[in-house]
């Protein structure tokens, strides 16, 4: 139950009401005060003060001053009239409730309106700032454009001048030529005919001096000196062919530096494929179709291994490898054969090759890798290279720690090593 | 590689442009005029030659000529200034020389190659240099042939692969070293990165090298002088500048190379008025303007005492992106410094002006 604050005092003028509310020690902040048109509430838990005002007030302009242990309200009346009392006397609970709710609603609306207004002003400010910057940038751009325009116009004028000069020059020249033609055509024609007879021999030295003499005339002789010059040109060259070799290039497309690595790779792969096909063609022409399939050969090899025909199995695997050298399983199986045949070095080679091909190490090829390591390890041990063998066994164990056979063998090898160390 | 400073940098100003209704493969200024030619291939598989005149900031179409086969390249290099005949190479391997006033019948025609003529160059005309007018064509059939317009049907020089050798496409050709009546060289670039220099006076291979990327364009800085510099551009954004004054017996010519753009560099063109400035056009639609600076000493002696060239350095003066498609052709105007035309695969031809070239 809240503690009602009832010791308020008030006085009024025609337009305003002054209300003083002692707070009994509580601290008030603006958040504790709620005021609407006809409803005033101060709530500082556990204290509560509530008043339904006699007449509506202008709550936007009214003020509240907090200090000295009390709140001093200055409420401006909406209608200047003297109030009989601060609050409405006959206020029943329902009316109170309604009024309270209305008051709260109204306050909410006001708050909303205020935020809206704030947003709008913010937007307008932004727009204004944007427009100002745009204007500045426009001005800058215009300045640059103007400079460019000026330059352009200057240059255009020069061009027009030049063009007109050309036109005038041409006209003048053509007129001159016409005039010259009429005046000097006869005697020059005579001279020209003489010279034509003499210039059939393309003799460089004499032709040059003759050219000089005609150049002695002024511009009006230009056409004629030109014609003479034409006849004094060297004869067409003796036809000949130059044979050309090009820097070799396999591709018909143009050479681009950035494509060279790709092209190299492609060529390399092509060469590989061709090598395989070539080896096929030379030795295996008499084989049946199925015998050219590495998978079929692998199966054949496996069967022969199971039956104990290790040499046959090795042959089958050899053929398969020739056809497709990139299948690790072939090398693995061949290693097993070699082990049985006690070709230990070959076994090691094959297991190593299988391991190479089994990169990257993924769960899928775990089994294969285990087998490869075990076989290589066995080969090493049989060659009495126990440390290398142990390394392989431990690698195998790392891949498959749960295999008891490998563990047992690894132990055996360790004992062997320790035994030899002790004895030596 | 440093760029020229601030406000004194040459600017590339887009002066005029024209949208075309065909793919333009080559654009050339008509010498001694403000007219330019566009050569290309229309969608229906025929060749197009359009003649435009520059009027203020626009291009006005003067003539349009249609030919049966698409045209890949053209040059004015081998005609006199009066005649101004255009030599073109087309997709079928035909070399034709046209009089643009009467373009129905070619002045000279030969089926020079079995496949498309990728590149053409002419020397001996336009009042530049001395010697016979000659045209060189490089084709996809791997041969480079030199033609004299006065001799019908057979080339005066034929650079073809050895019997039995598989051919490589020749992508570009250029004349050079034509400083007197006898001397000529032809430089050819192939798609496997080979650059070969043929001497026409001795009819032999003078030098060859491989730049590891297909060679898109070669050009000497001047055709009519003792060969000075050769720029070769290639795929993958690289180009090489060779110093051609000193040839070492084994190492060949010294070079400096630059990787400018991530894309193919389609063309290189030297400024006719300044042989140390050139522009490269790229597959990303950009143009780069470069300046070559000579080293303090252009040649030095190596350990055995033979002369070896020293390459200089390059600086980027300006670059600009005009299009999203490759700029496949570029030509400087020989009459107005800084005026150039470029044609791109977005079916647009643009006239540009490069300013402040006098201050370099």
C-alpha cells in the first residue's frame, strides 16, 4: 500500500496554479513526476501523490521545480478562471481509473509525437547538409568543365583557321597551276619530250643533276618537275623471296605470356598419355581386349597370388602398371608378391611407390597405407634393417592403433633391436 | 616512369565524333586536307569506305563507297601528293589501289594472299623519302609481300615460311630505313611473338626476336631516315621500344619495355611532327601518350669490344579513356600537329586534339 502524501499546499492566480508538495525525506527525480492535462501524479515508492485537477492545464508549458525536500509545481491553466479547489471533489473510483488511463494514453501519444517531430527535424538537417555538399561538388565540377571547354574552343578556332588556310592554299596553287599551264605549256612540253628520250636509262647520277635544274624554276613548274621525278624513279626491284622460320609454337592461338604455364601443363599431360598409348601399341598388339584393362589384370594378379603363382602375379601387375602407372593398389599387391618371392628391395620400392601415390593421407586410403607400411617394414626387417622396419611399423600403428598383429610385430622388432644393441 | 607536371601536361580533347553503322577497322587522314577516311566491314559482309570532312565540331559525310569484300586496312603511303590513291587490303587477301574520284575500278589490283590481309604500309610517296613507291602487306597466311604499283601480279619481295614449316599469322608490318633510293627494311610482327626485320636491299633477314606475346602493331618512328627507333606493341598490355641505331651481333637491338594497360595494345602511332612522342591505343578503350627520352650515351662497348645499344626511358604524358571497346585504329594528321582520329569497335570514329605538344 503506498503512503499517500497529503500535506500539499497551493495557491492560484487567474492563469496559474502554484502547488507545493513536501516530500518527507524522499528524493525526487523528473522521472517520478507524471503530468497530463487533468491528472497529476508523483510516485516515489513508497510515497504517492495523486490529484485530479479541477480544470485542464497546459501541461507542456507547466513546470516542476525539485529542491529543498519538496516539489514546486507551476501549472498554467488552459482557461483563465479561478478554481474552487485544486482537485475535483466528487471523484469516484471508476472516474479516477478512467482519468488515469486517459492521462497515460495521452502522455504516450505526446511522447510519440515528440519522437516523430525529432526524427523529422533530423532528416531535414541531413537533407540540408547533403544538398550543401552537392552544391559544392557541382561548383567544382563546373569549374573543371569550363576550363576544358575553354581549351576546346581555343583549339577548335585554331583548327578552323588552319583548315581555311589549307583551302586557300589549295585554291591558290590550283589557280597558279592553271595560269602556268596556259603560259608555259608549249616550250616546256618541248623540253619534256627531249628529256623523256634521254631518261629511259635509269642512270642515277645524271638523273639527279637534271632534277636540280628543273627545281631551279619557281613553284609554277611544280607539276612538271613532279612528272619528271616520276620517270626518274628507280625501276621496280628484282623479285626475290626470303625464307622465314618461326619460333615453334604448338598451339594455333596467339602467344600470351600469362597462359604459358597452363599450356605447358597441358602439353605435359598430352605427352604422358601418348607415352602410355605408344607403349601399348608396340608390345601389346597381340593381347586380347580384356587384357588391356588394368583392373582385369589386377584381378588376375590377385587370383594368381591366392593360388601361390607369385611370378605370374608379378607379370600381371607389371602389365597393369604399364597401362596405368597411377594406381597405388597395383604397387601394393606387387610388393606383397615380391615379399613372397624374397625380392626384398623390389618390395621396398613398390611399397614406397604405393605410399607416394596414396598422398593425401585421408581416412579412405587408411587400409592401403597400413598395408604399405607393414609390407615395407617386413621387407626391411628381413633385410635386417630393423630400425627402418620399426619406423614403418610405428607409422602403421599410428594409422591403425587397434591392430594387434602390428603391435605384436613391433614389439618383437624392438626386442630384436635391443638385443643387438646389448650384444654389440 | 614519371608523368609531366600539372597544368603543362598535354590534354586530349574530344573534338568530334561520328557514330557509324558498320565496324570500322581503319581510319586515315587524307594528306593535305581536313578529310578523313574510314574503312570497315558492314553487317552484310561487304566493305565500306567513307570519306568525311571535318566541319567545326562535326564530321560531314562526303562519299560512301561499297566494295564486295570487307576492308581491313589502308594506306596513302605509296602515292604521290597529287594523286592520293588509297591502297587497301581486304578480308579476301586482295590488294587494291583506288582513285577516290573514280572508285569503281581499282587502279591496281592483285589477289596477293590466300587469307585476310591484316596490315598494310606504304613508302616512297607523299613527297616523303626517296626511292620507288612500295606497299607491303602482311597476312594471316604467314607471308609478308612487298608490291610495286608499277609491276602487276607478282610481288617484288616475298617473305614466306620455309617449305614444311607451319605458318604463323602475320599481324602487322611496317616500312623503315628508307633514307635513300636503295635502302629499305620491312619489319613484321607475328602472333607467336616473333618480330622479324627484313632488309630489302640485301633481300635477307637482318634481325629477329621474340617478345613472348603476340605482336599487335609495329612502327618505326620515321620511315624515311636511318632507322632510329621501333615500337612494337603486344597482347597483355606490353610494348617494347627498340633502339635501332646499334645492332649487336648476338644481342640484337637494345630495348625498353613498359606494361601500361591490362589489355591488348592494339596500335602505336608516332607523332609526325615529333618522332619521340607516340600514342598507344588499348583494348580497354584508352589512349596513352608517351615520350621517349634518350639515354646519355646511345651506345656502349661490351666486354668483347662490340658496340651495343643503350635503351632510354619512357614517360607517360597523358592517358584518357574514350570508350569501353578497343580502339583498333589511330592516325595522326600529318598537317596539323596534335590532330588525330581514332576508330573503335563501338562503331564510333572520334577526332581528337592533343594540346600543348609544343611545350614538350
